[in-house]
């Protein structure tokens, strides 16, 4: 019976915070590997899309390469956000807004190339303006102050 009591006391003394942090680091490490694999695949796909230069009109091929490149840049922003969380244990609002801005800009350009209606583009433009305002406010009212007295994020 004393063995059971001693075991229960040892279990009660385990620091769950350390266990939690190790678990989060493991999951984030797997996420970083997944994002790196996705980036590699995206670059390979973009490179393979260059064959469209010989099979399609130049505008079509270059549009596809531009869209592929912008999507890769959006994934790079997600990677940057993940690495920041991994190293600092928090994510800056500006990183999240930057990521969404890149994704939304990619969507606007893709819709523009597809010839979508002005209403659809106006809605996406409104979202972009809102995100841009959020970005400015996040920098302006950041709790972290830079060396020159300006907000740094």
C-alpha cells in the first residue's frame, strides 16, 4: 500500500507545464517539417508550370507562375509565424495580419486574372483595406516599444 501512496505522490509532483511545452514543441516541429515539405512541393510545381510557356499563351503561363509564387510567399509567412511561436512562445498580431494580407492579395490577383465581376473584387478590396487598417493599428498600439520610442512588432 505504501508503494501506491509513493507512486501517487510522485505523479502529483510531475510538472505538467514542462510536459505540455514538450508536447507543443513536438507538434510544432512536425508542423515546421510539413510546411517545409509544402514549400518544396510548391517550388517544384511552380518550376513545372514553366512548361506552360511552350503550351499556352505567355499571359496564361505567367499568370499561373505569379499565382503559384504568391501562394508560396503566403506559406512562407505561415512558416515565419510558426517559427516565431516556436522561439518566443507567442505570435505577434502583425505576423498573423501579414499572413492574411498576403493570402488575400493572392486571392485578389487570382480573381482579377480570372475576370471576376467588380462586386467580387470590391468585396475583396474592402477586406484588404480592413486588414491594412488592422495592421497599422497593431503596429501603432503595440505594447512593445522600440528603441526610438515607436512601436515595434
